[in-house]
C-alpha cells in the first residue's frame, strides 16, 4: 500500500455514536475534564511502554525520557496533547477509538434514561475517556506511531464525532501519540495558557511523568513542567491533599467521582512496598462481568507491571482500585509467574486485611457512609465467606441484613446486633432466604417465630443461599434456616407445648397418610407442622439442601441440581386443614394438590403445571 492511497472511511460502532451524542450533551457543564482524560491516557501509554521496554530496551528508540506535552495554537484554534508512550498502529486506533470493546456496553446503554443528570452519572461510572475530547472539539485528529514500528506505519485518525472517522497511514518519525483538538466556537476559553495550566494542576498534578507546556511570555523559549511529576503514592501522606488523592483515584479507577474511602500505606522491612487502595462510591458498570479489566495496579519500583482484577485482590473485593508498588519484586515478571509468587501472595494477603480494616473503621465511625458502601457493594462482599476462609469472621462482621425486628427492606442489622438481642434460651441465629423482600416478610415460615417473639434475618438475593452455605456459624452460634430441616427451637419451646403438639399430631395421622397418597412422588413426606399459625401449609427442605426457589434458579442457570423433594407441612389449627380432615371426601385429591401448590407458590417457586393449578382452584371454588 502506498502512503497516498490508503485513506479509509469507517463508521463508529453504534454504541460509540450513542455515547458520543450523550456525552457532548451531558458533560457540557464539566468540560474541563477533557484534558484530564487525555493526559490520563497519555500516562497509561507511558506506563505500557515502560513495561514493554523491560523486555526490549530498543523500544525506547533513544528517547527514554517519557513526558506529556500540552500546547495550543490561538490562530489555528487547536490544543495538542502529545506523548512519547507506546503509541498505536492502524488496528489499534480502529479498535480503541472506533469501538467500545467492553463487555457490558450494551447493558450499560440500556440503562441510559435520557435524563441528562442521571445519564451523566452513569457515563461517569462507565468511564468517559477519549471521547470526552468531543465535548470541546468539533474535529479531533489523532496522529500516532507504535513503539518499534517503522515510521511509514504511522497513522492519522480523524473524526468530527458524528457518524464516522477516517484512518490513513502517514510517515511519523516520532513514536507516540499526538492528539489535536480543533476547538468548537464556544470552547475558545481553552486557548489560554493560564487556564490550561490551572486545569492541569487541578486534575493532573498526580501524574508521575512530567506534563510540560511551552514557556510563555516576552521572548520566552523552551518548556516548563506544570505538575509535580512524582509518583503520588511515593510521597508522604502529610504532603498529599484530599483533592490530590481524589484526582489520582479518578485516574487509576477511570472513575468520575471521588472515592468513598482510601488507605495509603508504606510497608518497610525485607519486603518493602507501598499501597494506595481506594473504595469507589459507585459500582463500576462491569462489576458483574467476568472479563472486567480494572483492578489494583501493580508497579515495581514505579514501573507499571500489570493491572487485572485477580492478582492483588480476591473476587469479593474486586471493586477495590489503586496501586501497589513493590521495591523487591523482579521487574521482568510475567503474569503467570505473578500468580504463583509468594511475595505477591503476601502483599495480597496484607492488602486484603487493609481493605477489611478500612471497612471496619468506616462501619464503626461513619455508619452512614458504610450504608452507602453496603448498598453499592454488599452483594459482592457476600461472596467473601465462601472465597476467603481465613477472613471469614471479619467479613461476617461486615455483613448487613434485613430482619423481622423492624421489617425494613434496608439491610442494617449486623450479626452482632442479632446475637445481642437473642432471647433467653435461644441457641441459634435464624434466617430466611426468599425470592423477594415481600416474599420473605410474608413467608409462612416466620409465623411461629413471630408468635414467640424471635427475630429472624431476612434475605432475598440469590447470592444469599451461597453465602449461608458457607457461613454456618457466628460467634459460636450456628446459623439456621427457618425453612430447612425439622424445626427445633431448643429451649425456646416449653415441654407442655411439645406434649400438646404431639397429641394433636397423632390425631392428624390419618389425614397425613391420605395426603401422602394423593401427592405421591411429588413430596418426600407430609407432616404436621408447628411452624405455622396462619397459613394452612408450607414446604421445607432438608438442612443441607438448597431451598425450592434456589433449586429453580440454579436449574435455570444451567446447573445440575440434585433432585431434592420438598416436605409438605400442614397446620392443624387451620380451618382448611380441619375441613380436609373431617369433611372432604369427593375432591380430596384436588384439595391435596392445591394445598401443595400453594405452599410452592409462597416460596416463589414456579409450578410445573400452572394451568392445572388454576383449573383445580376454579373447580373447587365452583362447588362452594
Ligand atoms: P480507557 O482509558 O478507560 O481505556 P479511553 O476512552 O480513555 O478508555 O481510551 C481508549 C483506549 O484508547 C485506551 O484504552 C488506549 O488503548 C487507547 N488510547 C487512548 N489514548 C492513547 C494514547 N495517548 N496512547 C496510546 N493509546 C491510547
Ligand atoms: Mg482513559
């Protein structure tokens, strides 16, 4: 291909067009950040080059002094941000600047409402990045050449941010990327050296490589460095302002908002490292994606090594962002080696403890803030007890639940709160998992606990079953599902009640047998219940089994679930059960079936034959 004939015109991916449109409108009042985003990318590009150059020094091409240059041209009405980082080739620009190759993009787009304030928030979580250039520019040109590639393989990408862009090869002796913004009419204010310097100092001071601008003034020559240009995490805590921490966070986390909390530590000794860890305010858009890209960044002696969500944090803390900078790890480590490196393991274990400590302090000293954390990341933290055996107790203390005590949907009860309110003689922590808040609150399984004034924790997230399968005790007290196993209230039950119940149950033996026969293989057993006060029936499973609703969810997600037939329990106090015992002859099978199906419905489990259920109910109603 010759240099003259290779101009291609390409369309943006549909999502990019949508995002661009939205961004231009919703970011208008916060336009300064375009510069922060471009500088942040330039800094990432320098990190990547340093890392690649560890293996291949020649990539520096005798130009190892990495920096970012910002300049403007009043006559041409342009601002240029240039770096000598890793650079991009043709395929890179098409991939990085023409598509959003992130899973979850579509789901993200679907959440947009058209309400500017709300969408601006969402865009923030998504990461605005490169496209924010179009908030101030009506044409953006990107000139770039990738490190190690020939000058004639330089590229020029250009777009007005409307439907598409062009790419063509252009001779570029200099490695790196130069982004030229052709300012919109109304963005003239940025053609001002003072203004640009002020924006850089405000938003990008923490960037660890120099950001330079041409020196201004009468007869001035050369360039001056605008930022402090030292790795922020290596500076003393006392020298870093809150704003600086926040801006640094926005850069490492690709976030828009300030973090909720952070922890900055220097560890000395035979294994020295610095960590600066942040907890975001809002969940990133890809929190639930398996292939999320961001996590805690690993540096060795200030050289960027890698960033992924798994190396330095377990899955249940995957929302943590920040940097760990080791003095002692070898620079030439690969991802594979890192994953089995004992030093990394130790740093990781210590970092996990830091994060848990940060959360503990927040929970104690700033409960309202912790409530925000919980609503953003509680579901993720609930994966903790299953994943991190060593820290199970600590994680358990950080969990929050809803409970029957005040019946609020908001989860603000700790296990310790629960234990402190346990009744005299109560040995277990009782909980209920259900399909929804309402289903939990109205579950028949709670009836006997209400009667006895015993608090029950309420849960309705699919992850809760998983959590409770791994969290079997707290503070020496076993956790017991009220919908599993035979109900054993221990000392909460008095002997007289027990005797009475046994007598009553004896009287219902005949009915139990008839029901069992009518329901056949559908149930494991029918028995008289002492859980119920208001409902005629309920279903329970054995202690080690998943609840009926969870079984259904797991099956729907394609898991093989061992067949676990429920047990039907009936309430001898209920008028319906009494009628069934004493009067019903003809339609007994229909009654039995309806009783069982209603119990399944209350659990939130779908019926195998809903139409059959409706037919039966209507037939019985018709006979009234
Ligand atoms: P993010 O920084 O979150 O990845 P951006 O929209 O800011 O998203 O940038 C998109 C991608 O474009 C980057 O991930 C990077 O691959 C590429 N890119 C942007 N600017 C540069 C640059 N100056 N040098 C090299 N690559 C860049
Ligand atoms: Mg970026």
